[in-house]
C-alpha cells in the first residue's frame, strides 16, 4: 500500500478510470456487526485489476468501482513541472467522478434536463435573431416615416419580447435544475465514500491535501458543480450567437473600400474582421492581466477554510478553553488566520480590479465601434439607418459572445480552484480505497474464527500508513465471555491496537477474526454525543424509536444518571452541558441498551473516580455476563474486573506483547502467546 498522499498520487497519469457510480446513503445499524462480514466483498473486488467499465450487483444496483489506478510520476520532471502535472491531474480526477452524473448510475433526468437546456438555448438565439431583424425594420420605417409600418412592428415586438422572456425563465429553471441535481448526486457520492469504513476518521491519520473536508463538500463542491453548467450553457449560447450574427454582419456590412496613400483597399466583411480583432484584443488582455487568478482563488479558498475551521474548534472546545482562560491565545490564532484571509482577499481584489478595467472599457467601447465603422457607408447612402442599427446590434451580440471569457474568467478561475480542492479530497479517498483493497503496504485482514473463539489475532501487526511498525507480530485468542485487559505504558500503541481490532485502523498485517454473527460495540475515551434529544444521545448509533421510554429510564438508573430521567425528550446541547464523567456513564447506558456480544473499552472509565469506576465495571459484569470484553486502561484497579491481562512494551520494530497472564486461573488452558514466544526463540548454536 503506497503512502496516502494526494499530492504525490496526482502527479501520476491515470491508468484506468472508474465508471459512474450510484451512491445511496445507508442508515447505520444500531450496533456494529463483526467486520468479518465485510471482507469477502473487498477481497473479491481486489482480484479484478482490469479496467472497470460498469459494475452492477445481482440485484441491479451499481457497485462502487475501484479508484483510478496510478503509476509512478516521471522522475525527470522538475518541481514546477511536477506541480503543474499534479494540478492538471486533479481536474481530470474531478471529471472521472463528476461525469458519472450522466452515466448509467447517474441521475435519471440528467439527459432530459441537458437536452432540454440545449433546445432552449437554440430557440432563444432564434428569438434574438428575430429581434435583430425587427430592429432593422423599425428603424427603416422610422427613417421613411411610415407610421402604419411602425404601428404594425410595435405590435409584433410584444410577442417577440414575451417569448424571449419566457425562454429566459425556462432556461434559468432548466440550468439551475441541472446544477441542483448534479450537486445532490455528487455530494451523495462523495459523502458515501467519506463516511464508509471510517474513512472520515482515517483521513486524520494520513498525509495528503484534504484539510477541512466538510468545507470542500459543502462549499467547494457547490461551486464545482454550479460553474460548469453555467460555462457550458454560456459557451453554447455564445457560439451559436456568434455564428448567427457573424453571417448577419457579413451580409449587411459587405466590403469596405478605403483609400490609403492613393491606393484603393477593399476589406471584405470588414464588420466581422473588426469584431474578431476587437474580441481578440479584449480576451488577450484579460488572459494576460488575470493569469494569476486561479492561484489567487485557490489561496483565498484555503485561507477561508482554515479561518472557519479555527472558529469551529473554539466552539467545539469552548469549555476547555474557558476553564484554562485561553481566550487571548485563541484570539491570537484567530487574528492570524483572519489576517491571512484579508491578505488573500486583497490579492483577489487586485486581480478583480485589473479584469474590471478591461471588461468595463470593453463594455463602453463595443457599442460605439460599429456605428463609427458603418458611418461612412450610411453617409454615402449605401446603408440605411435600419441596416446601421441592425449591424450595431449584431456587432454587440458578436462582441458579447467573443468576450464571454472576459466576463467569466474570474468565475472560471474560482471553479478551477474549487474543483481541484474537491479532487484532492477524492484523491485521498482513492488512496484509502486502494489500501482497503490491499495495494502496496500490508493491510489487516478480517475473517471468522474457528471453533468457539470469540476473537483471535493471527500474525497480527499494526503499522502507520507509510509502513512504520507500531505493534509487532502478535498471536492472541480470546474465548467467549473472557474479559481481557490490555496494559502498557503510554505510547506503546494500545489505543491503535484497539482501533485496528474495531476496523478503524487498516494498516498492518495478519488478520483479526471474529466469531460469526457476533456484534461489536466500542466505548471510546471521549464518547460522542449527537445533537438532538437526550433519548437520541443514549440510543446512538441506533434509532431512538427502537426502545421504549421505560428502557431509557432503566439504563439511566443503572449507570447513576437518575437526575436525567425527566429530560430524555429534551433537546439541549448535551455535548456541552454533560460533564466528562456523565458522558462516560451515558456511554455505558448505550452499552446496556445495545447488549452486544463483544465490548471494546478504550479508557472508557478515565473520567470516573475509583468508586464510580468500580460500580460501572460491576454493573457491566452483572448485566452482560456473557459478553466478551477487551479493555485498554492504565489503572491497576481494573484488574479485579478482568480475567486476563496482556502487556504491551515498546521495542525496536514496534511494540510487543511481553506477557499474557490469567488474572483468574483457569485449569487446562495454555496461553497461546506463551507458545508463540517459545516458538520464536532462536535455536541454540551447536557446540
């Protein structure tokens, strides 16, 4: 498994691309089932390495395809070329997923809306042409003082105007419908990948450009799906308008004959040439002036995300900050991030001022140029007033079409930055998915135990995402109903070991095996308290409606939270109002509700005093007598509530299990770890 780093991966070329996928949000089960059931599907998918076109399950649903395969970047690339290659690939990676909206697993109305938008654009250009012809006719009638024709054309104008307005409204509805549905589809896809298999947690453990994923999903993805629809609609409309009204300019303007230095020069289609030259100058100027727009937009978006993240951390850790009196230090950090935001906005403002200079100047000059060019032909009588006004209108439309980039370059730059940011998140998720398929460094396998064993670790090792060892090879078998205590000094990898057992840490070797059809439930040191009612907080991750109110009151009584019985239907910021000890008691109430087969306690009583801790452990032993318990803790007092203890000790090449003892002697049982250690002793040298 290669190190998960989107910056390095993005320098590589795509070897194969995934097809479109259908992402449906799945409601989580009330208790986590053994990860062994998930492994078979993962192993089967990893066997197929050929290019994926479309993956469909037996029931017809689309299956998540494997992430794009990558190759090593060209070592001869300079740092600047490698960075540019990374940026180019990020846009490619965005489209690999985004285009799936129009694929077999995409939105069923995607093509209906898209084709409808194209038809509306074509019809709207037709109405523009009709108004342009009307413009010529009305001015010719005014020049000739034909009142009857003027009144007739006045009546014709209203249907043209109303039709054009209605088409514009329909075009906005269709365009924004595509944007809304595309955003919903792609957000669902990214959210499904982000929330699957604990990836939202694993992103915090690996390298890569995926900071603030919540901002990327909420804001960057919105811009990344809004802007392309506007761009395609704008370019299509601009192309059709330019093609239509260039013909009008060529037909009306004809050739212009001028005398230069005694020589007569004839310029065919002079209005068309003038429009093209004028647009080239304006567009070339905006490209030269705004060449740093993309980088400045990227820096601004990153600064905004970091500022928002800093504010979120202050809110989430308000109690700790207030107790420590850290307001001044937090303010310094906030001010530093906000200063960076203002600095990036200043850079962006300068870019906007430069582009505005060109766009505003172009907007003022464009309507005057055709009048000046047509004036000689009007004065010599070869053009009527109506033709001059029609040419002026057509010139303005052509100029607007050619100058579309001038007006939309800032938005194009902003889209470029946002698409790359969301693609960076996709790249990091790709890396995690490749890790799940066993690519590169080793991955911990998950299977089923043999016999009556509830949990077993076979040749089990834990590493970092770059292959650095954390826990060395380990062999442990845990019997049904056994209560195992994992001890060791801080930093020996106890919590990492627990995360690996729970399936949150994928990197390592060997296998974790669970008894078939057994449910695993984990109590972390800092219990998560969701928003909403206290009932929901107790039932999490199950649905609050799955239990009766009497059951909630009963478990609250058992964990010593009787004072909360009357508040189970109350919505409050429970994460802020409950103390650390109350949160851990509430976590034990959850445990009683879910009644799992395997319980993993990761410092789950650290916020409780010794007496309260004893009560909690006695209660668990009494209420869940058949549950298999794996505990990670530092307190020696907890040995009284466990039947077995293993000790981790930091060694070179990763922590090792150095002892495995029965806290409650069991006759006829030999420690598997002891056999394993004896097997690994080096043979004695011959004399």
